[in-house]
C-alpha cells in the first residue's frame, strides 16, 4: 500500500475550519483578558440540563475551560499529523485509504471545532454570569454527534469502486 501524503487528505475546507477554530479560541481568551476586572468573585461553574447555573466557584475557575481547550486543540492537532496511528475502525487498503483518511481528518477537524465552540460559549456565559440557555445542551450534543455520524457513514459506506 502506498503511503498517503497528509496534504492529500487536508481539504481546503478543513484548513478553513481549523483557522476559524483558532480565531474563536483566541477571541474568547482575549475577551476573558479584557473583561477580567469586571468578572464577579463568584461565577457559574456548573449548569443543569436547562442551562441554568446550579453550582458556583471563584473567579479563577473561569480559566479552566480556555486552558483545557488550548491543551485539547494542541494535542489533537499533533495527533492529526500522524494518520498511521488513527484508529480507523475499518481495514485501510490501497483502494479506500484516501476516502477513509479524508473522512477521519474531517471528523478530527470538526471535533476540535465543536469542542472549542462549546467551551468558548460556556466561558462567555461564565464571564457574563448568564444562563447557557435551554437550547444549549441539545445544540452542543448535536454539534458533537452529527459530524461523528456523518463521517462514520462516509468511512463505512463502501462505494462500488472499492469492491
């Protein structure tokens, strides 16, 4: 089996989504720095299923999600550079490697995007001491799971040309 080049599976849309993800991550960090002195000493730290705060913590705890987001983004980006270690769930052959690895790359990129969007929104609400909204849980779960199902379908759906 020939080795596939990372650039072959890095579609332009994946590059755009990665740039947007970085911009969102930096924007929430900059917003947090700008608003730091306006953040109350007690902020929402946990929300119930309806998006209402049900636990409170000190202002310093607001740093957890942005720091965790940067760590996750960095770790996933490093792993993204090594497609040979990705668990594909299917046997990768000469015929299917482009399709499978491109779909996995999309799944990885969308997962980073979804996590950063969710973490950033939660951080934004913590800064403002606001509810997440009753829609948040369903929206966030959809943002995570819709791409997973979409890309898994692409991985497991075998076209005629590969049979």
